[in-house]
C-alpha cells in the first residue's frame, strides 16, 4: 500500500489515471447499453453481432498503423484531441429511433473504434514519463485495475441508464466522460514529444511495407517458438469463444433468463468483483506458481464455471445464479491473464516483444470477429445455450492444451535488450461488449 500511496502523490499521474478511469467507465456504459438496446430494437442476434464487428474491425485494420503516427505526436495533445473527437462522434446516436436506423449505431461505433486506436498508445506512451522508474510497475498496475473498476461501475450503470433514458441518455453519459477526461488531461504539466525518426523521409509505400514486415516477423516468431505457438493456439480458441460470448450474452439474459436491462447490466458488472480479487491474488502470490499452470488451470476453471452458468437454465430459470457465476469466474480470469502475459514476456526477446504482441493482438481481433460472425448467423439456428456451452468447452480444451504441452516448461527470462513497445492486453472477457 505504501508504493500505491507514493505513486498517487504525483499529481500528473493521478490526472492520467483519473482520466482513463472516467473515460473507460463511460465506454462501458455505452457498450453494455447499446448491446441490450440494439437487441431490443431489432430482436436480432445478427444485429448485436454487428455492434462487435463495428468495434473490432478498426483494431484489426488500423491498430498497428495508428501507433506509428502516435510516436511522432505530442501524447498529451493526441489524447485531448482524441477525446474531443470521440465525444463529437457520439452525437448521431441521438437521432436513432427505430430499427431501420441501426446503421447509424454501427457507423458511430466504427468511428469511435478508429479514434480509440490513437488514444490508447498515446496514453501508454505518456504514462512512463509521469512515474519514476521505480514506480512504473505500480503505475501500470493501477492503470490495469481501472479496467475492472470501470467495468464494475459502467456495466451496472449501462443497463440502468438504458432502462431510464434509452440511447440518448447512453450517448450523453459517454460524451460527458470524454469531455471530463479531456479536461483532466489538459491539466497534466508533463508532455512527451518524440522527434520524427530519419525514416520519416521514406515514401508512404516504404513505411507501410516496413510495418507489414515487422508484423509478419512477429507472427513468424509466434508460430515457430514452441511456447508462443501454444499461446497462439490458446488465443485463437478462446478469442473465438469471446466473440460468441459477446454476441449472445445479452440474448441469453433477455430470452433465456427473462432478465431486464438493469439485470443484464448488473450481471455484466459482476465479473469485475472477482477480477479485482483475482488481480490482487495474482499480484501477491502469483510468483509462487509457474506461469503455465496459472494460465492452464485458470482457463480450465474459467471454462468449468462458464459451463455451469450456461447450462443451469435448462433446469432452473433465474438471473441471480448467473450473476454469482460471473463474480466467481472473475478470479480464474485474472489468473489466466497474469499467466498468459508472463509467459509471453518471458519467452519473447525484448527486441521483438512489441511485434510479437502486435501480431498476437491482430490474430486475437480476427478470432473475435470470426466468433462474432458465427454467433450472429447461428444464434437462432443452433440456439443460444448450445453456442455458449461450446464457448465454455473451448476454454476447457485450451486450458488442458496448455497444461499438457507446457507441463515441463521452465521459466525463461530474456534480457530487455531493447525497449519493447507497450503490449496489447489479451482479452479475458473484460474488454468485450457482451460479456
């Protein structure tokens, strides 16, 4: 606790963390509310799936390229401008009144997804300049914990705000969060500038070719190094499942459990409670367990709890057991994430860590989109419960794969021979819309 208090004494760091927490909370309000609102508006699982597609396609197409531009800009200005553009981009949502206008929602989410690709790397680039080297781990931990806190507050509020004020209230809340975030960032006194590298004189074609080459190099390393190859398979399987979960959880609460928008929001936020506890356990005791076991057993437990959550309605219809399961599943979810990130860092050289994370992030995005599309088209034909149960089975299978394939794996540490790019966080449900 002393390290946390010491880090939070730094005014600029407090402002950055506060801005991120407020903005992320507003995002959760919008995401959760829109997932439910669109399903009520259209009655279509495909329409819900398109929400996910609108959010993930920019990550796949623009994510790597956006980081190149952010490296050349002032991070503080980039974050303020991004927040203002994000707030302005939500205005068209106020015009949505019927199912025929759903295309407005998809267009807005695509815009928001594109701008977000610039905000996130700018935030990651500025944070090390606001915390001393000895406090960087603490600062990053505080920044990571804000995702669970924002999920806890934003998910519950999203369902309640949807029930009370509809899409106009959702848009207004998220706009306010972006404006407050921009105001807090504007008060930060520290700036980060990076002069354009010599490579900036290259043609656009050469820059794109270099970016593609680095991405392909990361993908090759992920495929040829044994531990990374296992993690790549794990990410593929579980990310397809997360796409299914994100698309079908709102229909699961409404059509299977007969829950309201408020019940959906509260159930969604419940996992954050377990995630916060799991994060504390992983931080305090995770070093005593091999990372491969954290990942493997965490995923097995995650899948088993999911399986219980999606099968109990066959015998009993009630919302509260799903909320309990969402709390419990947060614990193995946090352990799974800690194990995966540790393995990736230990088995990737510092000189290639950024591109490996980038390649895995792109693969993850493609897998989530694949699961989203499949769930959208198969939601009515195959049924909501069978598809969600298959998602849980995917976690069980992926966890067992890790335990078997990496059962003799020892910790391998690479020296940080070069400064790695900020890794993109693997998604264990908390960053997706419907789960």
